C-alpha cells in the first residue's frame, strides 16, 4: 500500500502578553523580554514524509543587514498516549520561541529561531522517522520527544553517527543516561523512585502493589520504586506488568483486587496498603474499571509523572470519581520560581486546563537551546559547539522550571516534585497540588496556599 501523508500548516497568533525572562548571559546582566504580537508557522505531519524544500534548511543565511533564521523542530505527541500533554507543550514551545526572538531583536542580533511543531504520535517508530526526515533536510536542533521509548530511537541514530543537539523535556528512563549530545531536563526515574518511596513512607504505607506498563520506562521506574521502598523497610506485595495497547484492562484490575483482598486477609490494615499505577493516559481506562470495586477504594493509590495532570483522567467520569475518592497521588518534577506563575497562567489560559510541569520545562528547553546557539556563535554554530555551550548557559540560567543542574550524562540531577491529586469542583474535576517533595530536605511537605493560583 502506498504511504500517505497529510500536512497542516497554520499561522499561530501569539497574543499580547508580558513575560519577564530573567537570565544572565556571560556578564551581560539581566534582560526583560516583552512579548508583542508575532506569527509562527507550525506544521503537523501525520505520516513520515519530507517537508517542501523551502521549509528544510536548518539555517537560512541572509544578506548583510537582513535576518537569518535557525530552525528548531519540536517533536511533540499531538496524538497518541500523551496527546493532552502535547497540546500544552506545543503552546509552551511557541511562547518560548516568541520570547527568544523578542530578546534577539532587542539585542540587535541578525538572526532568529524558527520552531516547527511536528507530531510524534507518542510512537517510537514515528518519532524516529520524523527525526530522520528532518535531519536529512539539514535540521540539527530538536526539542523532544516526550517519552523515553521515542527518545531511545533517536538516541540510536545519534549513536550511529547523526550529529544533532536534542533536549527532551520529559524523558526519564535511566537506560538513556549516556554521554552524548542528548540532554534531558527532568530528573531520571531513579530519582522519582526515591521520591515515591518517601511518599509511601510519609503516608504510613507498608505494602505496595506495583502495576506498570510493560515498556522500558514502566519497568524501569517500577524497578526503582521496588529498590528504594525495600531499602526503607517496605514490602512489595506484587508487581503486575500490562500491555498498554491491550483492548481491555479488566484482568489487570482483577489481579489488583485479588492482591488487595489477600493482604487484607493476612491482617494488613487497608490504610497501610498502596497501589502504585505506573501508566500514561491509559490509566483512565484502568481507574474506570477500578471504580466498580469498593474494596479498591479502601486502600491508597499512587501514580507518577506519566499520569500526573492528565486530562484523560479528569475527562473520564468514572476515572475522575475514583481518583478523587481515593485521593490518587501523582508525582511529577515541579519547582516554583519568580517566573513560573506568569508562564504557567498564560499556558493555562491558552489550553483551558492546568498544564503539566513538562510544558514549563519545554519552555526552558527552547530558551537554553537558543542561548547556547548564541553563545556558540549564532547561525553558523556547530552541533558540537552548541552541545558544549548548554552546560555553560545552565550555570547562570534560572527558568520557569527552576535551576537546572546536569549530571555527567547531561540529565537533570534532581529537583523538587509536586504531588498532584484530582478534586471534585462545581464544574467537574480538576488537578490540584497538595504536597511538595523538597529536594534540599529529602522530605514531603504540605503545600501552603496555592502556588499555581492565577487569580
């Protein structure tokens, strides 16, 4: 069958908003960037195919006195298992590109960045094909993809000799901790495993049933949860892998129910039993089924960054009801700086719901990549020079997702984590932050007030 392609080019109007982007660049001091109305071209590609020649150059050189452009491709899950995350990340990337170009204009720079949004479909093969297609066209700078399974395919191309700088805002699988030109701006899952174990301990949970999607990310995080919880003296009662593409999850929920009943039968109090669900947005289907069993509402439930702030959960009546009833706690990297509020609230206004913290990291990723290109010499900067400049930029850059400190593999070394839950409101259900894991204290603390209030 012949391969088909549909492409949608749209002008995205960035409305008037003021965002303070404070940063320090090689002794130049702080700069405040004001966004005015600007247009950006985006493209959604639904099957692997090259763009037209006019869209392919990663750098467009301009005659003296004119402006050159450096192209950045953002591989985002506009469809698939992380689609609601992709929507907020898309808006964050476009906001950052707008801010960066206003900054470059204010400095009188003779170049700008041009961001193209490309659908990765939350699919490893698709992400690899799209990356390869744009690489062949000359693109060398990429944001995303979001999932570790997708990023692993791109890492395989880098290992084969492709030269590109890639910054993922959300890949956390420890297996991708490599010394290359791929940077990951969230902490790896080894760290999240520690945070989850600390959360169980804080809640008085002694026995945990781990339910996880059977892929590199899910099995990896499940392993770290088990390791750190056992170190803390906890008991892993069972580990239940599942196929995320399964047509039905009734057998998975049935196994969870049996495990809970067995623990209760052994005399373990319900309040000391926890169920850790390591999932993407298929979690909505699992929780919908769990809502039919009263015994599953007696124990404590937990999630992770794969499901935290998922709109699929709050848009699914049964899943949302169950999540709010059991106070389903989901952890995700989250820090608050003096710049977080404005960007967060503008994102929330644009997408119509609480955006995930990875969208804030995506905003920072665009800024850091652009500042590294500038530091490395602008439009003519090589991949190697830009990769070397990123750690230098991060020594002084503090963005909307907090201070980013990289380890030897170019991954974020650690951060605070937000603990988000689903609550019922007059208009339905929504995600709210209830607790914070403090990196500097290695402790879970209740949230004072609402750091995400938009007035």
